[in-house]
């Protein structure tokens, strides 16, 4: 109820203490109770006691909602009557929705690859700098990671802002540059030719994620044993050859992990689109369409169908990532 | 060593992804039933619960008015503001926990809850004929269903206002009284080398409502209120030629060279709250701005200190050639609807229905009386009194049509398609077709 920042902080601290402490206490009590059982049963039951709460939480907060979502996607706007596959039929007959799927594809194709390439480039180049410049360069690239999506969108909103009235000064970076070069002012985020407006939004995400890619890839590069690089050098390999044939294969697992992590992030992209364009001018993505359907149009059925489509798209990526994970553990 | 960080990342990320993806719930509301009959008036228990969408801060005036009621009758009244009124009132009504009275911010929901048999007709409780006489013409139509009255208007706002710089008439312009005069005024302003309109529709995710307001104003003037009602209730399709024509009339205003500051592109990128500001520059960046009465809160602080001394306002004229004869007004309002029939509620409804209801509210500001008989000297600010006069002079009142349409249209495609039309991405016909297509059910 109170807006007093001090009380909020106290509230937060109390929540943390109770949350963490409560969880610890729960495990301690369960452990103690199981410990009272005879030795054989103690050993048999204990693993389940420890894994049980986690399984319960996942079931209640993930599996149950997932199943309900799939069920609701076959019901109408208020989840009262069954409508069969109607929500899906409507979605796939809607030209806008097909455009949305295409946009998601664009994001998927560009953001993970773009972030990995930029991150790798910075990591490799910064690796050759002295310690202090390296740290500064990396900090600057990493800094956007600390900015929320909404914050980043607000910043980039100023980059893309355009004023059209005669005599108004351009407050947007891009428009200030283009009009000073003699071009007419244009509304950047409404240019659908070549999906330019989508690309302008995608740049924001690359800007945000390149730092993340850089940090992981940089540590991976530093983990490449020097002797392998030196051996290649002695054998007369060029720097480019060394990079692609010696360094990259050794950091490949990290590249994959970074790529897939960003890929999953991109599948859920919402904030940037919602803040920058609200999905107008053909820039919507699945998560935005879902939000609009559920919270603005109140159509639970179609919103659920959108999420199921998204879920189906994510599952293969998840499976691939789990496999990678297992492979790495096996090594 | 290379595996350490990624492994860690992977764990949180799988959880986060899944949680983000799956956080969907749809909650069903079973339908109600039964005919609408207020039945016998029971004895009151001396207290009334009211639920409404008017937020705490704005409700100061309402609470002052309710206090007067309590002082007069001894009946205790508790007003509870709801930040999610639409959902809350449905949930409460379906759960058998309805308040005694609810203040609905738009009549569409009253219609829904009446269709499901949950609201009580006021005809058996108060003298509704008197209401028809004292309220702004057309206002009662919105809560009249099958010849029964389901709400008492307690507050209105007015959208059909055109704001001008204070020196407007001194610059040689005459306040237009008909639509055609308004159109020729545009040419007059352009001829003088000035810009007629300031128009900004950018509102983040809500961009487009300024355009839909314009279309509604034009439909109301071009085709009249009966047609307007059929349009908002979907008795005629959205892509009816007359609606397409109304959209094009708006397009003619926006796309007319030098008519709107910044042109069509400018209207799409100018935030609606900033768009009236050029009225107050010297010389003015534009001469006219059409926006509801709330826009004064976006005016510069020094202008707000003395509104009547810094800005002029006139009603968006009607009497369109071949269209509706008279000046219609577009607006919004709160309607008091009863869910309990007892002597207390009857007394409070009678109190709401009195033409002088709200004198306390008028003093605290942010309120316009729905009654044509209200004494405008009660308003603390002369500008509000002026607007109230324009409202009382209106020939008919209609609610914002986009509020009456299903959200997928009224807060969805109607907005987005108007953006696409103004942006030149679609023709009026294509936009209207797409909206019609999206009108589910």
C-alpha cells in the first residue's frame, strides 16, 4: 500500500529472508523427518524428498499451465465453448499473422547470428589489446546488457524519432543525419520496404545481446591453450587460418550455447516491439500478438493458440540444446 | 573451464523461457440468466456499497457529493474504486457478490450485464421520465434497453471540442457554426500562410484513437445518430460505403496540403499530448486542435493557471450539408446502475438523478454534469463552465464508438487500420474491409 521507498526496501528484504529462509527450513525439516526413518528407508526416500518440491513447483507453474494453454486453445474467447481447430484456422488465414511468423523468422535468423558475430569480433580483437583498453572496450560493449529491453527501446526511440512539421528541429539521431544530408524526413519505423522497420528493431536486440555473447566467447577464447595456437603458428598458419581452424573449433561448444541462448530469447521477444511500434506497420511478433489477443482483445482462445504455435517452435530448439548439454556433460 | 558458465546460464534460461511462454491463463465465466425485473423494493439496511472505475484521486468530488447524501439521509455510502473495473464487476456479479450500485465508465458493459439478466431496471425504482427531461439529449439512449432504463448518468466528458489560440477571433477568423464553415475556415487560414490544424495520434501501443475519434465525429455528422448506433452495434457492416466515405472525409482533412502541421506522417509520429502545444507558441504553430476536455491537463503549466484567459474553445460544428441537422456531441460518461433494490438505493439513485447533483464535484474539478439544467456557476473554473454550456447546447450525445465495439475492433483493428490508412499503406476501402473482417462474432 505504501509508496515509502524505505518500507519497500524493508518489504523486499523481509521477502528475501522469508523466501530463502523458509525454503532452507523446509528442506531441513524434511531432511530431519526422513532421518528419523530406519537406515534403509532413509536412503531410499531422501532423493525424492529433495527433488520433490522442485518437481512440484515445475508441475504447478509450468506443466499445468502448459497443458491448460493447449486445452484453452481449442475453446472460444471466454474459454466456455469448444471450437475445435477454429482458432488455428483463423490464425493461419490471417495475413497479419503470417507476416508475424515471417517477422519471427527474421529475428531468429538475424539476432543470434548477428550477436555471435559481433561478440566474437569484439572478443577476438579486444583479446589483442593491453589489459586496461581491453577492459574498457569490453565494458562498453557489455554495458547495454545492464539496460532493460524497455529502457533500450526508449533510447532507440530517440534514435529513430522524426519530426515532420516545417521548422521543427529533428530530435532523432537518424533523422538529424539524413535531413542534414538533404533528404526529406521519413518515419523510419513505418518503412516496410525490405522489412526495414523490422531490421531497425532487430538492431536494438543485437546491440543488447552482443555484450553477452562477447563475455562468454571471450572467456572461451582465453581458455584456448596457447600451445595449440603456437603450434599452428610454427607450422606456418596465417592468423585467419589459426582463427578459423584452431580457435573456432575449440570454442565451438560455447558458440553453440550462446547462439541457442540468444535464439530462445529471441523467440520470446516482446518488449522491444511493444514499446517501439506496438506491432504496427507489420512489425508484430508472436509474443506481441499473444499479448494483444489476451490483454487487449480478451480472446483467450486465440491467444492460447498463438502461444501453442510459439511453444511448438521452441520445442525443437530446446531438444537440440538439451542434447548439446548432455554431450558436453559426457565429455 | 569453458563449460562452467554456459551450464549455469542454461539452467536459468530453460526455466525462464518456459515460464515466460506458458504464463497464460484463460478464465471462463459462465452465463447468467433470468428476466430483468427489479421486483419489490426492500427496506434498506442503512448502507450502500458502490464500485466504480473512477480512480481514488478523481473521486474526491464524488465522495464530497456522497457525503452530502449521507448527511441528508443518514445512509452510509462506501465508494470503492477499481483499477480493473471491467473484469472486477463481471467477476463480482457472476460470483453473486455484486455491489449495490456500480458506476460504469461506458454503456457497452451495462448492455452485456443487462442481457445476462443481472442489472435492475430503474423504471420500478425512480421516475425515469424526469431523467429523460433533464439529461443531455441522447445520453439516456445508451442505457435504454427494451424500453427500460438501466442507468443514471453521473458524469460526462466531451470530445467534440476545438481549441484555438486566445487571439483567434482577433486574427480575423470567425468561429464556425457549421461543418462547411469549418471547411472554408481551413482555406482562410491556409491563405493567410498559417496552419489550420494540430493533430497528433501517437500514443505508444494505443496509437490510432485520435483518428478513430475523428471518424466517429464525421460519421455522426455525415450520417446522423441512428446510423451511428447501427454502425457501433454492427447492424451494418464496417465496410459500408458510408463508413468508407467518412474515413475518406478524415483523409481529405489530413492529406490536404498545408492543412495539418507535419502532414499525415507528422500526425502518426506526434504524441497526442504534445500536439496541442503549438497553439501556445508565438506566432501559433496551428490555429485549431480537436480534442476532448481532458487535454487541458497537457497544456503548459502557465496556460493551465488561467485557461479561460489563454485559450478559446468551440464545439466541433455539425449541420453538415446532406447530413445530420444539428450539432452532435461525442463523449464518454459514467453510469450508475443498480444491482440491489432497496429503499437506500432508491434514495441514492434519486439523489444522482437530481439536476443539481454534483455541485460539490464541480468545485473540485475534472467533472462535467450530464444534466442540461445544471447551474454552470458551480464550476470552479470558467473554462469548464464554458465547455458545460457547449455540452448543454448539443442536439444529441453519443458515446465514443470505439468503446462500444468489441475490444478487438474498438481498441484493435479500428486503431491499427486507421494508422495504416493515414500512413498511406491502405485505401479507406481496404482498411474498412480489414476491420470488418476482424469483427468476430
